């Protein structure tokens, strides 16, 4: 019994010794190459310089750099040259291959030695921020505001508006409390647009990257700055709230709802929208909602009218069906329902019927373009009703006149047949 126990103890000790030798061998093999001192240098809009130093006990046959935006699934793989002293550098041209502004970039290196063994470095991260400006920061969870023109009071007014916008959004839908939201404030639309064009994006006054939790707005100094902040900031935050509420299904929302909900969340609604709607109604140019399912027109006037219609229609849906109806609607779309089918399933009424009821409430009647056909039919019918008697009178008078001429001819020739015979 004791001899068996001693045998098992010896066997266990021997196995542990072999395991430690094996682990030591693997550690020695893995230590044949190493990447140290990784760093990134860039000026926003210009090339990005990746740098590192290689320590290896044998020549390197190939070196690669791999990187990707956390918001993307595509990994960029590029070969890297190594200097004789082991310095590794790679220059990435962002003017031809854009990276999203304000995104986290993960990068790492992969080495292949002459003997065929490979080494993959740990993953490093840098934040691709617009570093051309000296950004100041202020925070009131879950919001962090970044700005470079204005004082601390200005920053806290932005934070106050953000919280008010979130409360209003949660009045329309049971969106969750947001987390880690960054708001970047540019002092002009031109500076914002220049920044985003450098990253391959084209925005107007403001924009949100819902998956990044980023809101970017432009607020020029002046008497309207506060009103613009109350319009832009809640609008962009609603995009982020919808994404966090629905997840990737957010992308399935029709364009009119994806912009309509943020528009009705604005603390200061766009005062031009009602004027645009009235003018469109008078000109019979109201856009059918089905044309706003996929995207908005690219021309400025068509885009603004699309925003105006989307806001008005979404506000009507909230008045008629409440937050419960809106919740059912966005969830139906997030689950893949089509534009018209989504409304019919969630609200129990065809989209065309709801659209007509919205137009009737908004303008007091169905739009002119829908009544022209009926009006023409009525005009034709009434015209026939009034003109027909006059036509009959004229036709009767002509018959009597023809009859009178025939009677006169018969009196002048009492034997017409005989005359004709001759």
C-alpha cells in the first residue's frame, strides 16, 4: 500500500517537472522576438506615423502592421520596413484611405522570423481625435463636452441642454440612461465640415455617430447660439439614444422616423418647418411619405422639406398613439419590418390612411394634389348638367328652321315628283 503511494507521488512529481520544462521551453521560444515602444504620431487630416522597435535574436523575414477602427469589422494589413537598427515605421495616408473621426483605433504588429516562427505583439490603442485644436473638457455624467472657444459657463450650458434633451427623449420612448457620451462643439459649421471632410464624411450643422457615442455640433457665437444648442444637441442625442435602445436594428428605421424622432426631441424646434410645409401644401408639392422611407432628397430644399414632413408626421403619431405606439413602431422596424408594413402591424392602420389623416389635421383638408382629380370630375359633370339644356334648345331651333325651309319649298312646287321626273 505504501509502495503504491510512493510510486504515484514520484509519477506526479515527474509529470510536474516535465510540464515546467515544457512551459519554460515555450516561454523561451516566444521570447525570440518582441515589439517594444509602440507609438503613434499624427496631425488630424494628415498621415499617421506608426512607430515601434523590434528586439529579436534572429533576422526578421516579414513585418506587418494590422489596425482597425473598433466600430468596423475590416482589418487593414500593411507591410512594414525595418531599419538596420531595428526601428519599425509605417506611414498611413488618410487622404486616400479615410479613418472615422473621433474613433478608437486598435493596432498591433506581426513578425515572421527566418526559421518560420511568428510573433504577434499585444494590441495597442489610440484615439483618432481632431488634435488641431486645444480642446477643453467638462463633464456631468453621462456627458463630456469638448470645446475650444468659450468659457466654462458655456460648457455647462451645453451639459444642461444635454440632460434636458435626454429627459425629453425618454418622454417619447423608454430609452435607457446613456453612458459615456462625448459632445464636440465647433464654433462654426465650416470648421466642423472641414474636419469631417478630412475623415471622408459630409455633414451639415451637426451629426451623431450613435455606435461611437459621439455627437458633433456647430454653435457660432451670437444671439442665436443658445437656440441652436437647444435644437442640435437634443436632436443628435436622440440618434444615440435610439441606437442604444435598439442596437444594430436602429439602421432598419425608415429615414422619416430616424430623423422625425430626433426632430421632435429638439427643445427649440426649427421655426422654418411650418413655413416650408405651408408653402409645399399651397404649391401641391407635399412629398409622399413612401418616398422618404429609404433616404431624403440630396438637394437642400428637398432635404429640408423632408425633415419638416418627418417631424410633423412623427409628432402626429405621438399625439394619436402615444409613447406605447412609438415604441411598438420602432421595435417593429428594428426587427426587420418594411416601411409600410411596420406601421400597419404596429399601429393597426395602413400607412396611406394615417398619412391622409395627418394631412387633414395639418392642413384642414386633404392636399390639393389629391383633390384635383375629383374636382375635375365634378367640373365636367356640372358643365354637362348646365350646358346640355342649351345644346338641346339650339338643336331644336335648328330642326324647326330646317322644317320651315322644307315647307316653303313644297308650297312653291305643288308637284315636286313630276318636276323631278322631267
